[in-house]
C-alpha cells in the first residue's frame, strides 16, 4: 500500500490484484493481525522470511494460546501472516497445520446463536460508547 501501483510487489508488498483476493473488511482484519505479529517479531528480535515463516507462525501461535486467545484469533492470525508472506501456503506448512489442530483441541470454538447484524452492531456501539473497544471488536468478529 505504500509503493506506487506497478511497483508494489517488487518492493515486497502485495499487488493490487493480490489484495483483491479478499474482501475489504477481511483485508483490514488481516492488516490488524499482521501488525500484531510484526510487533511480536520485533519484540522477539526475529526476522520473518519465507524460510522462517513456519517456525515463526508456530511460535506465535504458542504465545497467543498462552495469552488465552480464542481459536478464531489463532486461525485469523495464521491466515493473515500467510497472506502477507509472498510464496507462503498453509498446505506447505505441516507444523502450522499441526499447531492449529492442537490449538483447536486446547481452545475449541464457542458457538453462539446467530444474531441479526443490526443487533450485533447495536451491541458493539453500546460497548464502544462505554469505552469497551476490545469487547466491541469481539462481538463483531
């Protein structure tokens, strides 16, 4: 998104065409999860390359799991990192697949009754007005 169109892929970013493989809301979510991953990389003094992607993701999943993240966050974090890592594919990362299976057993997704979008967004609005941004995001996600 920082480089000019026609020069984004060569500068390490995603092309406009690659970004369009997901919807705008999903892209925004992926960007948020990728920023969190990048902050963890920086704090851990790690370098992220295609060669190190699998071990970085597996270690990051451990951190998220120990922070009590829900399975949806674990899965979306993985998807975001893979999306923004050119050449990466989950099918070529058996350790990531195994780690996600372990996370699923440790943190099974909680099911909830489907609510109309108006109710979900109304509840999120109330939570935001009360200053509970994280809770509002959890309701929407």
